C-alpha cells in the first residue's frame, strides 16, 4: 500500500506539472498570435499584399523569439505528458497487483477457516 500511495503522489505531482505546461504553451502561442496581429495592423496598407506583410512579420526578432518560446513550451508539455502517462501506468500496475494479492489472501483465509 505504501508503494501505491507513493506512486499516486507522483502521479498527482506529474498532473500538476502537465497542467502548468499546458498553460505555459497556451500563453506562448497567444503571445505569437498577438505579435503577428499587431504587426499586421502596423504594416498593412491599402496597396500591400497580405503575404508580403506576413513574411515581413515572420522574420522580426520579437516574433522569431516568441515562436521559439512557443516551440520550447510545446516540447515541455509533450515531455511532461510522457512523465504523467508513465506515472499513471505505474499506479495501475501497483493497483492491479494489490487487487490480485488482496483477492488471493481473502480466499485463502476463507479456506483456512473451515479446515482444521
């Protein structure tokens, strides 16, 4: 049971880290969208082409940096998800083993009660 409790605690910790990674990723993506939108508003004129404006915005240092941060947040979320899934599988393995042992112990005790 101690092992089960310990794995459950680690699973809870991993779930919290995963949620934080999801929030960080969404913030990073929102920052990219904001920078791209403000760049569009500033650069767009009556005779400019949208594709040209998008290309100019894509190479701006702040947009490049924001996209890099978004990619790092995505990678962190993916790696944190792996840790969470591993913890979850470990909890299920320990839970099944506990159930098996408890079930076996129960039938053995019942048999032993009726035999001298």
